[in-house]
């Protein structure tokens, strides 16, 4: 049994070492990449800004760095959101051996160690245009624009300007009368 688990443990250990090595580096913005990249000594002509440690990157930059700079093809397939879970575990101050907690990778390594076949990884869910509009509260062909709440302006109000002028005039009636004199 130990021989079966050794290769899986070795692969999991290598993944954790790769993540630890990557997250211990400094990062800079690169124009060609349009994002943060590991700093390799000196800045190139495409790189800008001071070097920043992984912990100071935004949550999105951290997930992007994990997604793009770990050689994931060396490891079992993973769910679409595992980088975010790994990033959350790192940010929570968990020990490196706990960084895969809550990921499909942890489950996959456990199942492979038991000689079982892991389930296929979850793909990024598709979202329709209507679902996006609903989530953002936007009007669509089958949904009229929402009525603005009292005292609040919508983007459309700001773009057209009429609602804002009316509300300002109602809020300061004395100023309007002064201007008319």
C-alpha cells in the first residue's frame, strides 16, 4: 500500500513546493503580459513598478499568478476555481500542507492514493446574458428598467442628466428662486 501512495504523495508534495516557491517570489507589472509576473533579477523594458511580494498582490492577481505560473499540466486536472481556494488558504495563513484543503486536487490526490478514479473536474459555469443582466440588475428585452429608489440616481439618470437636475432643484428650492431673480 505504501508503494501506491508514494507516487501520489510525491506529486502532491511537488505541487505544494511549486506553489511555495512561486508565492515566495517578488512580482512586477508587465505590459506584454498585461498583469503581474515573477521578477527575474532586473526589470525588462516591458516591466514597470517596484517589486511586490505575493501577499501584497490583489486577490485577482494572486489567482492569476497561480493559474499562469504553476505548470498545471504536471498535475491532475483541477476544478475551474481551485486557484481561488488555494489563494484563500494562503491568505488565511494556513501551513503549506493545508493549501490544497477544499480543492478538487486534495480530493483527487486522496482518491488516487486509494487506487480510485477521481471524478472529472468541474468546468467554469456558463452564464447567459440574461443571468448576467439579472445579477447586475440591468434592463433587457424582456425586463423593463427598474424604477430608481427615492433620492438615488441610476447610471442612466447620470448619463441623461435630467433626473439629477430635478432632484437638486427640489432639494434646494431657495437657490432656484435666487437664480430666477
